[in-house]
């Protein structure tokens, strides 16, 4: 069995605790206890709790962002008119690739992202815009292209509501999958959930102003 290095131990423990408890309610001592490392190692590898939070998200964003940017560029290059459902479909493969990167990576990433917004982690917005601003700008551009009838402000609100819908869906994915099986005898997985939510959020974003 391959030995896990100290930095990875800290990241693994931190992402699990952040997703379960939130950023504010997870102390560095709790993380180091679960990771079975000393507090000095967190300071050595990350410097601060904020930088640790950023590093936890970066593991996923470094995989997700290039894949999303490529997918978005493909529809920019090959479509005269872009629909909102096509924009959201660009998210599917990059999101699902996170499951191959980490166990339940798709759900974990969206849960952590949601925590960042719910708990007003302003430094995360700064970090994402500083390091992944190009893909955010490309995504916003494509959404505007798909919705020329909407103002920038209206798009902001609708994408915010979209993120809330997606985060809630993924956070309750286990329960939703079990209900679908019990009530409708339907076998649904994470990919199925994503494909089910896309038409709903696409219709919401593109509805008349």
C-alpha cells in the first residue's frame, strides 16, 4: 500500500470535515486530530486555515476548470446560436470526471463550493477569480450569448439561484436516489441526477425577464 504523505493526509481530512461541518465549525485542531498529524505541519504546508480551504478546493478546480474551459470553447467554435441547456451540458463531463479523481468527487466538490457561498467565504471568491478567472469569464460570456434578453444583473441572480439548486440536489443525492428507488423503482445515479436537474435550471435561467 502506498504511503500517504502528510500534506495529502491534511487535505483528505480537511475536505471531509469541511463538507460535513462547514468551514467555520471545523477547527485546525480537529483536522490535525483526524489526519493524525501535528498542528505545526498545517502551518508548514499551508500557512493558515484560509489557505488550507483554498488548497482543498484547488485540488478539484485544477481538474474541473481546464475540462470545462475546453467544453465551453467547443460550443463557442461550433455553434452559431447557443442554448442555455447546451451551456449547462458543458458542465456534465467535467463534473463527472471528479468522481474518477476522488471517491464521490462530484458531490464533494459541489458541497464544498456551496459551503463557500453559504458561509460567505469571501477569500474563496477572490482565490477563484484570481486563479480560475478565465474559465469563469468564458462561462459568463457563453451564458450571456445564450440569453441576450437578460441583463448582467439578472444573469447574476439566476446563476446564484442555479448554484443553490445544484448544491442542494447534490447534498441530498443519497436520499433522492433512495426515494427514487423506493417510490418509483427507478435506478438513478449521480450522472442521472445531473441530467435531470439540467433542463430545470436551464429553463429557469432562460425564462423571460
